C-alpha cells in the first residue's frame, strides 16, 4: 500500500497537515501568552470572521473545483477545465468584493459597538487574501497537490506570525493581523503559481467552454455541505463577540485551538480520498468506492477517539499548562468541544461519500439545517451561558449532522452506488457534449 500513489500522496499530505496544525497551535500559545485574553480575542474574532467570509465568498466553487478537476483530467476535457477555473476565480472575486462592502457598511453603522468595530476593521485586511487562499487550496487538492495547498494556506501564515512574535513581540492584535494578512497574500500568490504548473499545459491552450449555470447549481449545495463544520465553529466566534464579549471570544478560541488537531487526519485523508472517490465513480468501480469509504471511517475512529478522551478528562491541567492560569475559563468549553470534534471527524467521510454519490441535495439540506440549528442555539444559549453556550450549540449541531448523514447512508446503502453511477454517467455525457 505504501508503494502506491495513494499512500505517497496521503503520507505527504498527512505530514504537511501535522506540521501546519502544530504551527497554528504554537502561534496560538505564543499569542495567548503575549497578549491578554482580550487581545487574543480580537485576533481570533478578526481571523475567524475573515475565514468565515472566505468560506462563503466562493459560494461552494472551491469545493466543486476540487471534485471536478480530477474528473476533467480523466476525460481530458481541457476546455471545460479551463472554464471551470476561470469561473471559479470570478465567483470568488465577486463574493469577496460583496463581503468587503458589507463589512465596511457595518463598521460605519451608527451605534455599533466600538470593540466590534475595531475587530471588523482588522477583518477587512484579511478578506481578499483569505478568500483566494481557500480557493487555491481546493484547486491544488483537485490537482493532486493537497500537501502544498495545506502548507501555503496554514503553515506559512502561522510561521510568519510566530517569527514576528519571537523577534519583536506582539503588543496588540494589530501587528499580528497585519502579519497574518501579508503572509496570506504571499501564500495566495505562490499557490497560484504552483497550481498553474500542476495543471496540464493543454488546459491553458484550450478554449474555455463549460456550463457555469449547471456548475453553480452543483456548487451551492456544497457551500454549506463542505464548509458547514468550519462555518459553525467560526460562527460561534463571530456570534460570541456581539452576544457576549471579545474576552469570551479569546477563551473560546483558545479551547477550540486545542481541539484543532483532532480533525486534521480526517481532513487530510479526505483531501486524498475525495478525488479518488470521484475517479472511482467516473470509472464505475463500486468496490473501490466502498473500500475508500470504509478506510476513511475506520481511520477517523482510530485517530479521533483517544484525543477526545484525553482532552475531556484532563482539560483543566492541559489549559493551564499550555496557555497559563488566565485562560482557565477555557477548560469547561474544552470538554464539550472535544466531544463535538469527535462527531465532526466522523462526518467528514460521510460527507465525501454523499457528495461523490450524487446526493448533493440531501447533503446540502442536512448541513443547512445543522448550520441554522447552530445559529439558533447560539442565540438562545450564548446570552445566559457565554462560552459554554457556544460550545453546547456546536456540539448539538454537529451531532445532528452526523446522525442524519449516517442514517441516510445506512438506509440507502443498496441504491447509493446505482445513483452514483447514473450521476457520473450524466456528468460524462454532459461534459462530452460541451467539448468543442
């Protein structure tokens, strides 16, 4: 297995994911110790809001590209591939501009809280580089370069903030956000160059021709589907600010960062498995599809369970050892988030199978309901419970998502491949007819 292409790609991606998330954790520890919980809360609010906007600005196109790029490569449909890339970049740019204007209008709204205004001003710095960075990461995953996408999107910005913090120190959130934004811009430029090299040169010589309306119809369900967990976690941070305080955002952000390592193996695995699922369905290879899914589920269980138990049982000593006694209030939500992330890890392979099998409608519905449930629970629970309310809202929404996804797969296991085969055949026929 380790001699296979899958094993080599997965090993490289796993290593890149581990290094990147460790760097993010180190960045969090250094910033938490150099800044007060309030200062770290401002940084968490600004970066969390910007990354939430980046997930939404692409309107599902980054996830769509990571799935269609390998399909078009197999079909050698270079015209459709170039059109897909061009339309994807256009959608991300337009979405980022719209988000920038909305945030700018919110800043100048009369009576708006001044601390939140300061956080939103810092958010403006990050919107464009974060949106392009998210898009390029998905494109590199589709082009079988997931490790490079992870390094550029996660490791480089975190390393830059760590370097600045160690050399000159961080007196406030402003230099940290500025450094993060500059590094994200460099990452976006570098990933653009690498992606152009990773895609076959015939793509750039072909005349763009595709079906943007059909792609948009497929991208929108993926908007909530693939981004739902990240949207929910960042929605907690965004809603904690106005419903509680940026101090609470700092406590919650520290707790969440400790659980950040829990789901990285599953995310890395699915960045490799998702293109392979698309390829196996395009080739109508049912055994390969189910084999990939079973491997992903077993891997998720083995990697997430021990960490969840450790963080749940030893939350207080872990928090005080890593962040200091000022962050002790982070221990209570950490217990809940450890359980929440365990369920989140199990939703990742379920999501990959549902998308690959052409069940985008039910997949989108599940995640739409989960996100709405998270938002509703945040409104209800944050005012009386603060950070514990945000953690409980996250756990409730993620548990709902996992149970619904798993039951859908279980009740449709006999027909899911038939639907996937029809879905792939329709896609092949449509893309072939679109080729000049």
